[in-house]
C-alpha cells in the first residue's frame, strides 16, 4: 500500500545543510501497522511528511496504492491525499471556525464521500458524540487529539499517517484510540505511526528505528 524508495531530504540555511533523510526505504502492506521510533531529530516527522505527500523528498519516490504522490503538482497531490491518505499530526488538524462534526463532514466531502453513518460511528467510538457541535477552541487537548483522528479516518483512507496520535491522552483514553486504529488496519488500511508510546510499539506489527536520518 505504501512504497517509499531511497528518500533523501536536505534543508539548507545559509552555508549550513541538515540531512534529515539519508536514503530511507519503507514498504507497508495493507493492514499492517508500522511504528516509527527514534530520538528527536532522527527524521521521524520529515519521513511522515514525505510519505503523506505534504513534502517532497529531494531524492527518491513515494507511491500510495500504486500511485506516485511525490514530485507532482500540488493540486494533484491534494486530490490524492484527500482520497487515499488520512493525516494526523500533533496540532493543526481542525478548522477553527467549524464544529467538530463539520470538520469530519468537510473531510468526507473533499474526499468525495458522503457517509453520515460512518461519521456518527467515529464520533461514538472516540467518545465525542456529545461534543459533535463543539468548536475546536472548546475542546480539551485530549478531545482535540481524538477529533483529529476522526477527521483523519473520515474517508476510510488507504494509508493513515499519524505523529504521536496519543501524546495528549492518558492511559485510559489511549486504549480506545489505538483499538480504533487497529480496527482501521483490519479494513486493509496501511498505518504508519511516529510515537514514543510503549503502547503504540506493542500494538504495532513492526517497529522501524531511525537514527540520524537512516534506518537503524
């Protein structure tokens, strides 16, 4: 479902060059959950941005469900992301002037889906049904994290990319979120999660350790 081949990503500031990714290759099968681990600065977030089509690698190629998403016009990448990829980052997952339910509905409309039953099921499973009409500014940190996951899963994506999806959650809230991610994987979604959580690593089928922009 995901094929990333020999990804390189460099950032330049004046005469200084940061080599964020140094030839990383990653394949994730449908239904597989892969946890990305490593210290701060190892390239985890850069890798997620490249495989989700939010950033282009300087070298290498990314394919999702057989379709190349890297090195394409931004409009093409946006259309592919809306249809194939669910993205959950640590912040910025919700549009502030829309309610929680409207955020999920908008994600479905952009992806070409109309599925009210799935929206209701997502909010119920994440314990957010009573907060469906709330504005993002009125959500707690944990509620906002779960709401972001609902948006990411709104279109039953082929690939789910998540950066610390349970970082704002306590242990009691973490379990149901990981159960929902695992259930999504059973529907043949490939899942890539960057996380320091022991529970995420236990849930994953495979753990990929990064160090200095390489697979360790």
